[in-house]
C-alpha cells in the first residue's frame, strides 16, 4: 500500500491549510487548518466531506485533532 510522505522541508504555521492522513494504513486524506504547533504536534480543525458531494466543510462541533508532522502530506499553497 502506498503512503503519502512529504520531505519535511515545508514550514507549517498557524492558519495554514494542509492535506493530512490519520494513519499510514489508510488511503483517506483530509483537509485541515492548523490552529497551533506544539513541538512536533499540530493541533488542527479537520474539514469533513459533506454527504456524497466533493464539498468539504468544518463541523458545527469543535473538532480538534492532533496530527504529527509525518502525517501531513502537503501544505496548501
């Protein structure tokens, strides 16, 4: 199974949007907005797919996730 990895050279800061995966064993990717970086952990709000469409939105609930740098695929330009 192919996993997505970045070179780790992109600087990621608060308010950046990133493409992330929650584990190396899944092919599912998510869009998230970084809220805070603490050491090697990024606290972010993750957007969820709206039904069967290709549209993504933030949940009405405060869904915060902690993501390690190695699970960030790419920073949105």
